[in-house]
C-alpha cells in the first residue's frame, strides 16, 4: 500500500525517533488522504494518530528479534540529498518568518 515507507527494522545504527515519526506521519497521510497543510481541526486528530503509531512501532521494533540481513534501502532521513532539502526548507521558512517579523513586503 505505501511503497515509500522504508523498512526500519535492522538498521545500523537503529532507527531514530525522527525516522519512526516520519514513517508514522507518512502512513497516516496515506490512509487518511490528509496533507500536512490541513486545517487544525483535521490536523490535530492526525497528529494524535501519528503519535500512537510511532509509539506502537517503537515498541514493536524493540520486541522483534534482530534481522539477519539489513534492509536493502536507506531511510530518506539518512540520505544526504534529503537532509539538504530539509535544511533548505528550514532556512527558507526561517527567512520567511524573519521577513514577517521585520515587516518586509514579500510574496507568499
């Protein structure tokens, strides 16, 4: 169903909380069709669901036996190009917020 969610079990080093949360967010977006830009009324139940899914996955990964063979794919958060895109978005968002704070005219 959700081909873009990567296998987190058996990673070295083990999956981080951020990687587990990203997978939970993606799963919730896929099953609900709700995007991150949704209204607060829609976003809040999805946030709670993603919290629950992340907690369940964390517990599940802790209980499962070690994998004999590591996963074939690397989670997106471990890829340099993805990290660069995330950093660029953060910089853009911070710059945008700074423009608001300073009262500088800009486009949305």
